[in-house]
C-alpha cells in the first residue's frame, strides 16, 4: 500500500501553492494566446506561400512521407498537441487536408515515445522495468496497429477525410458561406494577430510570413507547456482520484477516465506518466492500464479542435476538418481495435514480448526507442525521397 501513499503527496502538494482563481485566469489567457498563435501560423503560411502552398508541399503528397514527418516531429517535440495545433494552422494557411491526414497519424505514433522514456525510470529493477516497459509500449503497438489498418483505407478510399469534411460542414457551414463576421473567437484574437503581423512587416516578403509562422510556433510551444504546468497543479490530484475510482469498473470506464484525465490536464503525456509508474510498482496490471492509454489518445484531440476555432471564412472548413479527422481517427481506432478481441490482444502480446526481451537485455530498450522513432523513419524518408 506504500506504493500508493508515496506518490500522492508529491502530486497533490502543488495545488496548495498560489491562488487557484489566478491560476484559472492564467489558463484562460494562455488558451487565448494558443488560439491566436494558430491564427498567426495560418496567416504567415498564406503570406509566405501565396498561391504556391500545394506546390510547396508536393514532397509530402506521398502519404508515407507525411506519416514520417508527423512521427519524427512529435518524437522530437514530445507533444502531439503541439504538432497537431501546428498542422491545423498550416491547413488554415493552405496545406491540403489529404497531405495533413498522414501527418496526424504520425503524430499519434511519435507521442508514444514519452511513455517509453518514463518507463526507463524503472530500469534498475528488472521486474518493475518489465511491467513499466510493457505498460508504456502497449501504446506504441496500439498506434502502430491503428496506422496499419487505417492508412491503407485512407489512401484508397479516404473515409476519414470524407467524414471529417461532413462534420466540418455540419459545424462550420460550407466553404462558400463566410463566417468572418460571426466568429467571436476570431474577432477576439484578431488584435494580437494583427500586432504580430505588423511586427513582422519590417521584413521583406516572403520572410515576413516565415517570421510570423515561427512566432506562432514558439507561442504554441510556450502556451501548451505553461497550460500543462498550470493544469497539473490544478487537476492532477483529482485526475489521479478518477484513475483509482475507475480502475475497477471495467474497460469502458477506463477509456472514459483516460479521456477525461487527458482533457483535464491537456496532456496525454501526463496521463501516461500517471499510469506507467503504477504499472511498474505492480499496483495495476497491463490489462487495466491499456484502456487508460486508449482514452488518452481520444482526450488529446481537444487541443486541435480548440485550435480550429481560431479560423473563419473559407479556411474554417479545412481547419476544422483536419481537427475532426484527428478525433475520428482516434475514436475509430479504439472502437475497431479494442472492439475486436483478436486485434485487441495484439498490442498486449507485442508489449509483453518486447518487455520480456528488454528486461533481460536493457540495451534492447534503448535500441527500440532510437530505432522505431528515429532510425526507421530516417531510412524510410530516404527511400521515399529517392523513389519520388
């Protein structure tokens, strides 16, 4: 029972620091800056590329190239929320949705590196490491399996893109209907976007647009990081209570709890960092941790949906479409893979096998991380660029 008693004070203590009201005001202001930053990326992208956006991203028309870009970018940044927010901004600026879809799938793969890095904290104890590494890599195997199933379907039939477009039109109207005067969010964030645009105008075109994109990306990095820290202070203690309450109520409750926790703390990395140590210490088994991981996949979609609210007019539909694609991809992945017993078992079998090998030979764990997230994507990137 000491395994449960020890971590709790460390997580809950920060909630007593500072005034919660001011912390919540800080969260609201940071979300405002996040939405404005996405608007900056869209404006900067349009300014930098003019009518050449599609030509600029011709290299990524190969869906495997887009998948690799999304994977590597997220593995390096360690935040799928950041990458998907940037993708939403790029789509608003002219990046084709068909090009962005594999990037979103790649972001799902890249974000799983965080789980695996957290599990390395248990490397000194063989049994703990075996349990923690399995709990971490089950997320990897699930997301890889999801790509294997959905990427070929998307290449040939575009179901996610079609459903995303339907939902985007449902909520944002057709692209021929301007929502410019009706978008309260766009009106609210316009002043800060205009100030940033004015500041970059000192540079000649297209460098002014490039500078605006960079400002937007830096702001997204800062805001998502700061929002995460504030929400950890405000919500992680409650999130852990939800985790403990839901653990005995079955997989559906587990998925729902994982989704809710990730929405509360705005970070799937935080959700997994709660789970992996508990798995390593033997408090929860892999079959109990697995549903929470899937819920984290769904919960992290809220950031892209939030980012899409900054876009209006003709660009509103494609921006919301890619955010909807992200949500549909993660929800359908859970429904299809977790709903079919044979497929449901595959990530668990893969994670247990890999953890067994890695616990015997620790170097295999490091080789796995470097190989899956960096070496294999680099090789594939080289092959696809040569073929192209």
